[in-house]
C-alpha cells in the first residue's frame, strides 16, 4: 500500500500528536505504568507462558506466517488489530513457500504492512540463496525490510561442517544481497541456540527479531538490543485457523511510525542515515 494511503488509514498525524501528548503528560514512568493492559483483546494464546506476559503490554503487535497457517482471512486478521506481518517467501536456493504470493497480496490488500523472510539453508551457497530471493520477492517501496532467518537446519538432512567464520561470511553475503535488492536494511531473525553459537558478541547494525517464548529477550540474549520479539508460537488470531507466531515491536507508536517512514529505528537512524541506508523522514 502506498505510504500516503497507509497514513490516511491510520491517521498518523493524530497518532503522533497523541503519543507526544502522552509522553509529555505522563513521563517515562507514567508510560510504563499505563502499559498494564492487553492491547489486543481479540487475540489469544492456546498455551500462554507467564514468562512472556510483558509482551502484552507493548502497543504494536504482529504475526509471522507461512503455508502452515493454510488459507488466511487477511481482513479478519487486520480487524483484530494486526499491525505487521512477516511472510515466508524463500528457503535455500530452490524453495518458494507455496502460499507466499497469496499471503503477500492478501496482507497488502488488507492494509497490513508486510515483509518477506528468507530461511537460510546452510548447505547452499549464499550467492544462490540471494539470487533465489531476488527472483521471487518483488522490490516494493511499501514493504517492510526483508528478513534473514538464521537458525540451524535441525529438521533437515543438511549437516554443514562450517566454521563460525564461514557461517558469518555467508550471513554477510546474504545481508548485503537482500539490502541491494530492496534498498532496505534487512532484519535478522534468530533463536537462542543460533545466537549463542554464532552471533554472540558480533556487532550488527541490523534490527534484531529475537525468539524467546519463555522469558523476556534480555534474559536469554546477552547484551543484544531487540526490535521485534517473537514471544509465542501458539497464538490465536481471528482469520487464522490453528496456532500462529505472535510478535511484538519494542517501542511506542511514534517509534513504529518512524520505522515505517524510514526503514530504520530511531536509535539506529543517525549512524545508518550517514551511510545512506535509511530514508529521510517526511
């Protein structure tokens, strides 16, 4: 959806003014105190975990989906308040999720900002994986930044014998390729095991999307600021049959709007904008 239409639909000017008014009136402590609410009463969780209860106090929530969710009623998903969707697109160098195009178009038609994710297959050359993503995922200005999904291929026949340096080299090639294709700084999705084995201590400019379904991210990821938090895989959302991953954005409404406008978080903006990697806010 063109950003102007998105802005009109969500009345961004009034949202920004409201966010500023709340911040001035309550202060940081007041904002935190006011967050003891569930912003999405239409959504649920079939197996809620007390360790992630804080996620429900965060104002911006979304989902991530693949063909496993079957046919999705995207308008019902939007009516439930879904603010973003990450949609599986590609895996390795020859697999396209069979519902990617359907979900990509459906989310857009429903007015939900959406981004495509690539699941890395460690037994495939990085260059081939970038080429496959570029072949199948359109470069659309209104899309969210692409996502590079970094996990071990525990449920496949792939058993790579790669050093940490070789894995990091492949990651760098794929991040660069996704950014060149879309013009947006890619988001990195990862889980606890992969982060511990490979990413711990590595400096990364990319927004981080961290999986932590039994505790807050800072309890599982050492010194890693997060932007998105996948806090359950057993979520219940109108328009989707069965379970779905639910996710939360780290910050306030105004910060989310800034991200939509620029492709960068406010905390990263100055450094990345100086490199020409963020759109200027309008």
